[in-house]
C-alpha cells in the first residue's frame, strides 16, 4: 500500500496485491514508490488545472454578466457587436439594436428603496427576455437601461432590405413596450412603468459598437422627448440635433463664465394714461454675428443642464441694480422678473432672493412672476415660499394666467398682487365671433373680487388696449409691441424719460 498525499483535494492510497509473500524486490518497490509520487504529481496538476479553468470561467462570467439580472452586460455586447461587424457578410442591414429605458423607475428607488428597485429590475429583465426570440441578445447596460440586438435574417430568411428590418425592429419594440408596461407588484405596491425605445441599424448607422449604442441612446431620448412609451429610429437629423445641443451647451457655459448675457426691458404701462409704470426684465444672448437670441432658443437647455439658478440669480441682481440706477435718475418704476419653477422648487429660499435685491432697492419695487404650472409642482411648499417672498417685501404675480391648471379656490390663499393675462386671450380680442373678450372680462372681474390688479400681455393694437381698458374694473396695466418691444436699458431709459415729459392724454401714442 502506497500513500497518495496530494496538496489539493482528498488524499488516497495505491494498493497492489500479490498472491505470494515477498513478491516485489527492493528495486520494484522503489519503482512503485516513484509511480505513486508521479500519480500524486499528476493528480495535483490535474486538479490545479481544473480549478484554474473553473476560476477562469467564473471570472469570465462575472466580467460579461450583469450581477443583478443574470443578463449579458455591456462588455459582452461590445464583443458580440465586434464579431458581427467583423464578419464579411455583414454588409447589408440585417441587424438592429434596441436601446430601452424605463420611464418612471427612479421614483420607485427613491420612495421604496433599492431592494424593491432591484427586484423590479429583475422581474422586468425576465419579461424582456420573454418578449424576444431565443436568437435575440438581451443585455442590461446598467441602471434601468437594457439593449436588445435582433437579426432580421434569422426571422425572415437571408434576403433582407432596409424597410423590412426597420419594420421588424419597430414591431419588436412595440411588443417590448407593451409587456414592460403591464402592472407589476413588488414591495406591496403595484407599479405601472413605461418604456422608451431607440433603434439603430447595423451597419447602416455605424460600424463601431460604441457609436451604434450611442446612436440608439440618442434615438431613445428622442422617443422620450416626444412623450415616451414609443420607439424612434435613429437618423442623421437626431445626430445633428445632439451635436448642436452639445455645442450650445458649451457656449452657454462660456457665456455664463464670461457674462455675455444682457437684459432687455419691456415697458409695462397704465392702460388708461399709457404712463410707464414698470419694466419687465428679459434675458437676451448677443451673438458674435450680431444676432440677439431670445430666451426661447436657449432657456429650455439652461433649465435642463442646471444653469437656471446661477443665471436666474444674475437676472434678478442685474435687474435690481438697473432699477437703482433709474431711481437715481428720478424714474420711479417697478421691475418685473420671472422666476423659473426650478428656482422655486425644491430649494427656493426667500432670504436668498431678498439678499440679491436689497443692496440696490427695497424688494417691494420688484414684482416676481411665476407661472400657474409652477404653483402646482408642490402646492403646499410653493404656497409657503410665496408667503415668505411676500414677507420679504416682494410683489408677486401669476404669469400667463389662464393657460395653466391653478385652482381658483387656491388663489384666495396665495400671497399675490397681480394676474398677468396671457397674450393668447388678448390676441382673440380682435377676432370676430371670439370668446376671448368674455374670458378677459371674467378674469378682470375675478381679479377685482380678489383685490388683484391685472397686466395684459401681448397688446398689439390700439383696439385691444381700448377693449382691455373698457373691461377693467380697477388698476389695469398692459405691455406689448403696440407700445414697445423689449429694448436695451439705454433705449428704455430714453423712452421712459420721453413719456414722462408728455402731459397731454392725446399725445399718448406708441413710439
């Protein structure tokens, strides 16, 4: 009996039997001992190799598999796409990538915790896998983002054209959206999620895996931008749009750092006398070619990239400084400044806003304008903030009144002084058979009953001004191109001084 003492795994023994005593001489015993030693060495080598293979397989699995869902991960996808693109036969468009992003997943994580969120992702991954064919590759990229690679040739034979693969991709995307949108019960709650899907074609939209994924991502965001719950095919227009947005974002940050923005001021006048009583501060962005961009072309992006607070602070402080200069020249005007919903919620601070203004003017000279929709984001918190702003001395107005969803019962509890009648109602005043006149009259009557004064926006004709004046029941102001468009500070100053010198009511005509 020869012991087999291995370094890895269980030991053993090698037993050799003979039917007679002293069958093996000394040399034969030495040979058998060397045989046992070689067996030990071989067993150790074999076991070590097996362990290494197992470890390599585990490392490969961990490197190419998503730990949460068990699906292949992005690294696996890159290698898979590399293999597809390196195949000489991949010349026609036979493959498509679907980039899937869940709409409404973040609130689940925020409200119920990551354990519930992880279970939701696991179940949705199973649904996604069940929505596709065995030949389709399903990948979790991370977070609530998944990708699917489909082959048109596998589904409908080798001959595919562009139209067919696009149709296949859209039909699969719609099936995925429908399955993922079915109610899901996790953590004691039933969740209703939606999905947005972006589609790229291989190799139509690129021959680099990373580029193909990025393009599918861009198409997904376009689907999300259009309301979500749908699929969208990547196109060059989307790529150009994203490039323009990236360029605009870079320029916006530079403009903020280099203080390239300017404020224009639109006169607010008394409807009865046409006397200028206030100015609305409106941001403008001068360009190198002489063009001056209005807020609609860049402020949505400012909101999206998180620049609204520093730019909003700059607007408010600059407007207050300009108002101080006009007061020093004898122009006793008020100043209207718009506040974005992102300035108000969730971290709006009345003392902060007052601190920007007080070095120049008393806050009572500043009219802060908020939209109706801003009041609906968190009614209780917004109502408290408006009261705090009013306590600091600010005058408050609802901008674009009549276009949002504010509750009339809530208006009586808000710290407001003004309602700004949206231009869409004013535009209707000149049109025959329009209900605009009745609606504006109702707003005037309601404002009067709530002890609020009105400011009509978008006045473009003398007829509109006269109708608004006839309907007013109290202090009524207006603004619009009939009187003056937004103009630079020096032009506003010249206009305000000229209007102040006019004494005859008949002379009050637009400049």
